[in-house]
C-alpha cells in the first residue's frame, strides 16, 4: 500500500528543534516529495500528515476545526506561516 510506504519514508515531525523555521520548511518539502512519489491524494495526504505529526504539532493540528477542512497545500502553508520561534500560534 502506497500510504504505508510513504509513512516509512517520511520522518516524524515533533516540532522545531533548531530554533528556526528551517525545520518545518524542510519537513514540508519532504512531505510533498514523498506524497508525489507515492501518488497520494486528498484524504491519504491528510492521513499521512496526521500520522507523522507528534507532540505539540499534533495538538496544533487539532487546535482549530478548520485545519481539517483545508486543502492539504493550504494546510501546509498555514502550518509553515503560523510558526513563532519553537511553537505554533493557536489559530
């Protein structure tokens, strides 16, 4: 199954470790590349995202009901844009 292969390839994202936005940006680039290689679409992309976010990042994802209804590209943009230092703003 392509989703399982993608889960194996993509590292888990626990949050910003280095103190700058490069961590989330790098992870999003990896997410998009792995999704493309595995030809994942729509709900499978959201399932992949939900399976690879941990700790505060998963809390952030569930912090707003609108997050789950956004198209994946828009959600990834919100994820990247709402960074402040090591944490996400609660949107």
